C-alpha cells in the first residue's frame, strides 16, 4: 500500500479513488505518492495513465467545382469489395477495420479529385465584439491626440481619455 497523501501530527489520509470514473481507473497503470516537501498538508500523487489517445483533423475539400462524376468513377471499383468486407463482419473490431477501409477509400478519392480548402488558423475570440473594437480605436485616437496636444489642451483632454479608458476596461471585464 502506498504512503498516505494527507499527513498531520495526529491524522493520516489516503486518496479517495471513488472520485475517478471506472474508465480512468482502468487506464491508470501506476500511481505513487511523491515525497517532495510542500507548504500544504497534502502530498502530490503522480499517476501514469496508459492511454493511446490520438487526435487528427480531416481535410476540407472544395466540392463546389464539380468533379463528382470523376470521384464516383474512382471509388466505384472499390465499392463491391468494401460491401463484401462489411457483410463478413462478425465482431466490433472487424467492423472498425471495415469502417477504416471505407473512410480511407473515400479520402483517397477526394484527395485525387478535389482541391483542399485553406483553413483559418486564428479566429477572433467570441467575446471580442465590434463594439470593443470601436472603443479600442476611440481610446487610441484620444491617446494620439493627447500626445500631439499642447500642455494646456493635454490636461483638458486627459480627463476625457481617462473616462473613455475606464469604460473600455470596465466593458472588457
């Protein structure tokens, strides 16, 4: 048994693994309590999760410019063997393999027949609205004016700038 993760002079405690889901518990192949000193009463738990998670993204194709008949003619010879493979499926693993073969055939055909759409990497955040852009530009305009203004006008304009800046930051929170 591992050493306790919570330790005081008169108390000890072990982790409550019931907080984990069953799938996560099954994937933890090793865990240990680290002996490093911290400012907390608790010790850190290091858990190694044996998971074969992979991520992938699919390409988007420009299908607007036809080539549909060419795609069908490329995939058509592969249809009967794929249907036969699906009919011979006896368990979940064989169905997964047949589905992967079907996806691969379709993707290879699309790669040959269609151009790939360019995907935008950076999108504007959802919280950044046009109103915030207008307020930011207004604040920058006040800043430019105050830098060009004389000392007398600068004192007068700074109060407007501060009020506008407070509105911008208040709305941003």
